[in-house]
C-alpha cells in the first residue's frame, strides 16, 4: 500500500518554494501519494507564538546566504522577492479555492514562480490578477471566490489541522504521524517513505 506525503506550505515561505520543487520527485521515487496542503502561515505563527525568521535580523542575513545555496543545489531558479514580506491571505485562499474548483494544478506553480522566481508584488491584487490571467485562470472569479465562506472555511480548517498536528512553520511534511519541518529535512522524509526510519 502506497504511503502518503503530506506537504503543508505557504507561498510566502521561500523554503516552501524550494521544497516544493523537490516533493514530486520524492513521491515518484518512493511510490508515495503527494498531498499538498495550503495553510496560512501567519495563522500558524499566531497560534504557536512563532514568527517569520525573516523578521529576525540575523536569521534574515543567514537566509540571504542560505536560500541561493539551496536553489543552486536543487538547480532551480530563485530570487528574493523585493516586496517581501507579502500578506498571503488572498493567495492561500486562492489555493483553497483552486483545490475545491479543480484548478490547483494550474494555480499552484504560477504562484510560487511569481513570488520566488519573478519577484512579483503579490501584495497587489492587480498584480495577482495579471499572474492568473497569464496562466489562463479567471482573475475575476478568483477575486470573488476568495470571499466565499467555503473557501475561508477550508483554509482555516487546514491551518487549524496543521497546528493541532504540531506544525509551527513552513514547509512541514508528514509521513504518517511523523512531522518533518523544513526544506533541509527532505532526505529524512524520503527515508520515512521508504520505511527506513524507526
């Protein structure tokens, strides 16, 4: 029976972007089912008393050095977003809506690319609309859907579920009930999926 790799993320997390470039290959190599779970990282921080590492000067300096190294290691494009930090509430509601409406496979990659490759100002919903239009998605529908209660409820439920399971930041992966926090834990995620961890 195939195992499941649950991947909790937020588009505002650069390490989530980096990990996202790897999880499909990990799932393919291990025969696992990949389930992406959009959550609101700000909600997780509030619930757990955590905060973005980018708000701590020394951690931010470290990230400026570390993030490009990981991108080079993975051979993927990356640039720090000049508009960071970005309020991702609309983007994450958009992900929840895309899951419900069956357009997640188109929505998801363009949001990470816009944020961490193209450096777009996703605080600006007009800019978000341009990103969606370029991907053939309906920007007007997006603007309406992120206000719908079923979308708000889905994002809140996933975020609450993450906190209840012990999540305190992003990216966070689960294999069964084991939590693996951070992009740099992906080797252990793969080991867990192969049944190589106790």
